[in-house]
C-alpha cells in the first residue's frame, strides 16, 4: 500500500495527488488539503497518478469540493482515473465533483480550453 500524498508539479505549480486514496489512507491526507482549500482561492489537483481509489477517497474529494464552495473558492480535479469515474457514476455523485477532462487547460484569463477547440 502506498499512502496518498500531495506533490507540487514544478512546471506549472499544479498539485498532484499520488498513491492510494482509500479507507486506510484518507484520514492521514484529509487535514493536509483542508487548510489549502481554505487559503487558496483556486486549486487544480491532478489525479493521474492515483494508484487506487475507493469510496472513502471519493468521499474525501466530495468533502474538499464542499469546503471550497463554502469559502467561495474554485477547486478542479483533472486526469480522473477510470476507477474513480466508475465509483462516482455508480454512486450517482459524478455531478457533485468538478471533474475536468484530461485535455482541459485554463488560459491566462481563467477560461477553460479543451482539446475540441482550435
């Protein structure tokens, strides 16, 4: 088991969530991002390197989303693993999460750009 942890990507400052986001690892990770969500008005978290996720991990992402909304902040998750998408879909909560397609980018004006646009 590889405990989940946050890392900053040097090239763009984006946060990455790495390891396993499971019932066993969620308690240790929960508080580390709670304060970031409160302090940072805009966060983008890359989930591409999650090795495994379960319903506890999904619940944590929903809680971070709720907390960001309470503070009026923006939180987005990108590069969502298929396992997480499947759990969210089966649970009926995928619309509760700010999930962006893997090819989404934000331009200098904060507008979302997807691979569909020229």
